């Protein structure tokens, strides 16, 4: 049982839920859920639940594979800074974790490929970015956060790829998750030894930019009122611990800011769905929030 829990800890279950929210938001942006004139739910006669499930399974595999191999690459460092983690504690061997992560990557790419080539190419790109970050860019103060953000941006596009033609219409939306996750990644560098107020202040600016972008699309789609219902709690969730950390940029306070920022992705994705007129999908995405919060109490987020 302890070994099984060790494997689950490697997967970061609370974070995996946020990856599913990314894909659902992308599917909403693509217009897949828009009722058609034929009475079916979304993309004409081809609208089915199976493509949604395949892309959700894909992102679960890709995210899990990425964080598992992150711990594999960090095994030596974690032995010094976080010896309680599954690999340095001896609960899971480095070799077993590597195989475990590889299996999830395979599931991620295979599931996407069962749907369409565009989704599979995006899944492969996400895997590539994860490996590049884990192996080469993790400690780069500039390219590390950008690369990590790119993984989330591509994840949003993975959802949009449910209608492949929509990728060329909305590819630039991937920039917003890049900005947001880039900010969280910058903050996370101070989780162990503490951070700087300057970095936290810059992250606050990036958070504000992300909020403004979502509200812009909500405004042009005339969905500002409903989107505010998700944007307000989203901002409360990300800015409250961030401002507290600004007063005392110690490791534990920064860790709380990072944890809140990651879980708040669910609210951000709900806001995206609402901004594109998919209120029912936004509400469904929000239902994932308590699930992620509960999982975060049992399993580490960072």
C-alpha cells in the first residue's frame, strides 16, 4: 500500500485535475459544445463523448509522465532538499519511476493519436517540452519558466484540436497560459530557500495581464458578467497568498502561493469557457476545483 501511495505521489493527482481543466477549456474555445441545428450537442453529427474522453486521457498521461520524470531528473537534488519524496526515500526506485513515467507518456500520445493526427502532434510536442524542461531548462531563470508555460499552452491547444481547423484560429491563446505558468514557475524557485519581493511583484504584474486578456475576450464575446463570476474568485485565490508572500518571502509562504496558483488554473479555465459563452462547461470545470483541493491535502502539488 505504501508503495502504491508512493507512485500516486509521483503523479501529483491534484495537478492532473488542472490539466484536464485545460483541455476542457480548449474544447469549449473550439466551439465543440455549441448546439448545432441538427439538435446534436456541438460539432454536427460527429460530436461524441469519445473524443473528449480521449483528449482528457491524453492530458492525464502527458502531465503524469512529465511530473514523474521531473522527480527522476531531480532525484539527487531531492535527496538533499526533499528527502521525503518517493524516489530519494527509497519508496520507488529511480528505474521503476522512469518506466512509470514512460508508460504515461505513451498513454498520452497514443490516446491523442486515436482521435486525430493534429492532437497526436500536439501531444508529442508537450512530451518533448516536458523532457527538455526536466533535462536542460529547469534551472534557467528565463527559458525555464517559458518552457514550462509552453507545456500548458500546448495543453490548451490539445483541447482546441478536437476541431483541428480551430487551431489556426486560436493558436495565440496559448500565450496566456505561457505567461501565467511562467509566473508560477518563477515564484516556485523560492519554495525551498525563500525568494525575492521583486520576483513576486513581477509575478503579480503577469497575473494581472492574464486576467486582463481573459476579460478582453469575455468583453468582445459579450460574456463579461458571467466571466466575472469566475475571474473574481480566481484573482482572490492567486493574489491573496501572493501578497502575503510579498510581506514575508519565506519558503513556506511562497510554497502556498505556488500551490494556490496551480490549483487556481481550474478557475482560470472556467473563466475561459465562460468568456466563449460556454457557461455550462465553465460550471462543470469549477466542479473539478474541490476535487483538486481535496487531492492537494493528501498529495503534494509541487
